């Protein structure tokens, strides 16, 4: 006769089953958001280079979270994150105030049902500007932006490197245990550090140093956005490659075959 399992064993199996199901449920929610009909065809065309399902799954983004997207640009990831958290969580779009949020405002005006609940905030936030409240976010995500901070890109033009201040603000807005997810163009570690100032590429060691100096703990790295065809040695830096094509029609087919840049994908946690 089969003996019944002890109560603790039954509970352990139940907990393990729930834990095993959580990543699958999370990934399904992300896949649904990536498949949303509200995404533009031009955005969908970049999925093969940017791997949004795998990237957001690696970061652990979930529908019920408060998520901050730093410098969303034209809204490529916003078109995924907004339907992902809609009705369950909160999405902040944070950028240079106020002009760098015009693309997000345009999305809101076009489709209030999908994008109307996005909260707009300044980043980096200066006195008197709306900001993401300290200790409020479960996840802060930034995609291909840190090189701009290193080069001092600001609303009024170029200035000094403000990446350390940017990391400090991201750290402040996260809850304890919150996640910082970073995707950035990757410069080989043996390359000259001078190239970080102009090429749009950064070393993994540089990004880790900036994050850890702000108090973040490194969790893991993923190669989901790696591209071994990218040597990071192009005439116009990373902007030589698609989607920018800085050389316009010069060797366009060559750069199209290389694809988008080789990218690091890093996950950090606020203790």
C-alpha cells in the first residue's frame, strides 16, 4: 500500500510547482504584450534584433509591477511595456523634460486606451520637475542610453558626463530588492577607453562600475542581444549600423547584413 506523503513534503511540492509556473506565466504575459496589435509595423520589424520577450523575461518584468522606462525615445519598448502593465501595474516614462517625451505624448494622443495611463517624469530630474518617487519602482529599465549620459547629452546640448548622477537617481527610485535592467552597445574590453567617448559603445566593466558605485549588486548577464558580426569598429560608431545608417547609402547592404549592434544585457538589484 502506498504511504501518504508527509505534510511538509506535500507543501514543498506545491510551492515548487507554483515557482515553476511563475516564469511561464510571466513569459506568456510578455509574449502577449509583444504580440499586441497596437505596436507599429516598424517596431515589430526590429524584434529579431532586439529579442523583447527574452530580454524582459530575463529582467523579470511582470504585469503588476511599477516599471520605469528611462529615456524611451520613440517608444519602441513603450509599445510593449504599456500593454504589459495596463490595468495591473504602473508605467513611468522618464526623460529629459519636457521635449524628449514628445513621442510618448503622441502615443497617448493617438491611443489613450493603451498609453493614456503612462506617467511622465523628468530624468535626470531637477528641482521643480516631476520625478519618479523614491522607493516606488519594482523595475527600472534603460535600453541603449548610458553612452549618451557618458557623452554628456542634455536638453541644452552636450556637457560633462552625468552617468554617475543618473545611476544614483535610478537607485533612489527603486524599492529595496528592485531590479535595474540595462541593455547597451558593447565595446570589447581590450579596446581603448577613449572610444567610449565618441563611438556609442561602452565596456561591460564600465557599466558595472557605474552601477556598483551607485550601490547596485550585479545579478546576471545574458547574451540574448549579442551580435558577433559587430566588431564595434565602424566609421561613424554604432550609428553606422541599422537602424541609424549614418553613412546613408554607402555600403548599406553590408551594414544591413551585420544587423543591429552587439549588446550587453545586464541585471542588477538594489539591496
